[in-house]
C-alpha cells in the first residue's frame, strides 16, 4: 500500500510533505455541496450512503487534502438509539426532552452500530473503495462531555448551566451518563475503523467551558476510557483529540491517551511542545478567521504555522498535521482553502 503522509505524520514519522485537511471541509462553503445537499436535517442526509459518500469526496477532489473525514455528525449515535435529538438547521443539536434525571438515562440505550446505523457503515465502505490508497478516511465521534452537554442542555449553550448543575448535584448520574456515552463513542469509532477507516478524531468541542479541576474529575476518566478501549481494539489507528478554548486543559487532554493533540489557534505549536515534550504530534492551527480575510492574509498565516513547526536546524518537525484551529466557516471562499492546501504541499515537499 502506498505511504500516507497523513498517517506518517500522525505517528511522528517523516512524511513526503506536511499533510493537510480541514475540519468541516465538507459543508456549506462548497457550492457543489449546496447544490447536492438539499434542505432538512443533516441527519437525513447522513442516512443516504450514496449522498454521504459524494459529500465526503467533494473536498478531497476540490482541495487535494491528505485525508477525508466521514460526512456525519456527533449526535448520530444518540439520535439512532431514539433519545430524541435532532440537528436543527441554523441552530445545531436540539432535543425537546433533555436529560435531567435518572429516568431520562433509560432513553439512551447502548449503541449497536450494525443495527442502528448500517447506513454509516455502508458510507465508510463506499469511501474506502473510492479514495486513493494514500488518502485515509478519518472516523470520528463526539467526546462524552460534548455530547452530554447537548443532551443535558437540550440545545447549544453559552453557559452550560444544566450540565454543570448535574455534575455538581448528582455526580453518580453524571458518571453513569458519561459511561454510556463512552460506549457510544467507542462503538461508533470502532465500527468505522473495522469497515476501513484508518484513523479517528474525538471532538470534545466544548470541554473548554470547564475548569481544569472539573475536567480532571468529571471528564478525563471517560476520555481515557475511550482512547484506551480503542487502542486495545485498533492499535494501528492513530487518534486525534481536539477541543476549542482548551489551552488550560491540554496536559489533561493529552493524558487521555491520544496520539495527536489538536490545537486551536490560541496555543502556539512550540508552546505545546515545550509543555508536553519535543516529540508531541500536533494538528493545527491556522485561525479560520484568517481564511475569511482573503488569499494573501491566509497564506501569511499558513506560512507562520509552518514556520512554527520548524526545528532549530531548519528542518520541519515530522509530527505535524496542518489544519485550521476550528472548522471551516460557511462563508469561506473555497479558492482560499485551495490556495492554503497548495501552499502547505509546495512549501513542505510536494
């Protein structure tokens, strides 16, 4: 099998060039996506393997990225088991009956991918057949905390008041909920890997809302369980751990057992390696807002990220996957992202 720059970099091995992909690379910023996607919930589109495959492939063709990420959503397992959560266009995950009591946990039964989401596994198999051998498919799932926050709040939140209240007032129920969501995340990612995905990302998008003490007590043991179980099941598959506004949590997130630590745009690459070791493999971390500022600004930012990964002898650190520090914004010009991907490849060896 041809070597994969993405997999090489994820394992800290020298790669032909610095690999690049963009979180949320398949989506509203692409005119071909808008032409094909149609209206309605993303969860409906995910249930159509032919459509989901094409939407996953679009950015690979458009940008020449080094990895494809499955077109899916972090609430798919909770939706599939019948908890009662949907993704409202323009709002995000919403549920009319949030989880607030032990009785509500009964609606969140264990997740069985082959029975509950056969359409996801069919999409994975189609993707593996379509992708060039050197471009791996990334599996992903929502981390237990971030999925829990949607189930408990009932919609996106700025304060996470109900989530933090549950942690503080009923820690037993909180840990039971997190254990169930560990099972969901592990089963979801493991099933994608078993069907041909070759790496994965665990999105703990909103963990940055927590203090370090609360993260270590209420979240870290469950994130460790996800990475530990997946390592036992699929030791060959590198994992990426990513969250927003998590600079104060990075040591703990790394201690969860991830292979690659995703950085948002706030944490310099050199600072992360100074804190966690010179061999740290990182993903990131161009500010997505710079992409909105046009090609020249985006390329200056790209050059700065690449320079931050340069070693004192002028060589590049092998453990770097180029990405944005968050997802692609809907109003992003695809031509700017194409220019960024080209710059990364040309500047690092392609």
